[in-house]
C-alpha cells in the first residue's frame, strides 16, 4: 500500500483544532493484528517542530497536510481565529480579542506558551480535567475559503460588503429547512426537537462573539460603522435595531464555526451536548459546501467603496 507521506517529510499536523509544523519519523499501515491504538489504516509517528519528544505521537492520515503555501495559509488563518477566541473567552485581553493576524496568544488558561504550545506540566493538568473533544470535519473547499478570506482581508486590505444577502439568519433558516426535509434520511438525532435549539444557539453565539472573536483588525472600523448604522446611531429607531446575524453572512459564520472547538473547551458543556453540537455543526459545514456558490462571495471590496455602501443603507 502506497503511503501519502514519507519518513522524514516536513508536514503540517492537526493537534486539537490548530495546525503545527511537524516531521514524519515513522510510517505504518495498521490492521487488527498490529494496531497500537485500536485504529486501523495508515498512521504516522510525528515530531512537532520545537516541541519536546514527549509530545511525539502516532496520528492518522486525516490529521496530516502537505507542507505547501495553501496549507500554511490555512494554519495562519486558524491560529488567528483561535487566538482571538481564546483571548476573549479567558478575559486575558478584554475587549481586544479580535486583534487580527498580529495575535499569537495560545489557547488555554494562561499555562500556554507564547507560541501557542502548552508546557508539559500544563498538558498533564489539562489531561486531568479534560473537556469533551469537539472534532469538526472541515471540508477541503471550506479550508480554501478560510484561506482566501484571510488573504483578502489581511493581505489585500479588502472587506466583505455589508449588509450580506443571504445573511447568517437566512443561512441558518435554510439549513433548518434542509434538515427537516430530509426526514428519516438524516442520521442526526431528533432534528425536530433539537434543531431549533441548535440554530438558535448558533445565532445567539454569533451575535455575541462577532465583535470580540471573529474580526480581523482591518475590519473593525467597518464594524463600528455597521453598529452606528443599525444599532447605536441617532437614526436608529428604538426597538428596530438589527442583530449582527442579520448583517453579516457566510464568511463570518464560517469563522465562528471553526472557532467552536476552542469555545467548547472553555465551556461547561457535558459530553452528550458536545456530541450533539458537533454532529449538527458538521452537517452545517457540508450544507455550506453544497451551497457555497450562493453563500460565499467570489470578490471582496475596497474599504472606501464599502463605507459608501453603508452610508447609503
């Protein structure tokens, strides 16, 4: 059996929700007779660059990525989103959680090193209080979308034109309708009962986390203008304010979805609840891929043109 990665190869490897540079030290194909973890198929023993050998581990092929320009950009995009989310949820940088690509704070509760990796002692302490793991299966097309989004904003100084149609509310409603139409064809648990709670929760979380967690630094002036136009400005009628989920669209919703594992890690959710949210969010990611031509922009706008559009709204 031909293996996709070779011994000695420089790779990128998922460790939790983030991606780190690593090196393949061993490569094996496991079956029931030689598996080391009860899993079967191609597995690779990796060493994370700059980490102690105690972190070396066997990983499945699903956790490895080729070391190329696209995947390095994905690594940076995920790190930026996770840093903002961690800073906000821990209160370490209150009110400044969305500092954009300059942030390098690691996920955790202050035990993390500056480069995002925990100390050995921190790892042992975390293991004793391990939260349920929320592993999302982000489709390849959405990984590319995250990279394109990150580059458009942080490299090209472009913005998502707002307000977006369809917006986050529209997308969540379409997803709900889609799942309910599937009926017994879906493997999701009790959608008629659980789905409204899931979509409502995602909307509330989006509205609460956008300003703190989901924006790059270059987007913050635009966000301030949006708030002034639809929420706080003198022309806004009391009782007719708009939530951010009615203004922003799929681009920022996707940023939130890939940040959910960090949020869950710092929450009090039990294992069963985490499992339910994971299943529904994975299904939502598939839905976003299927409808990506309608939901995601192909081009962003310059900041000057965007502010003209907001002022006309």
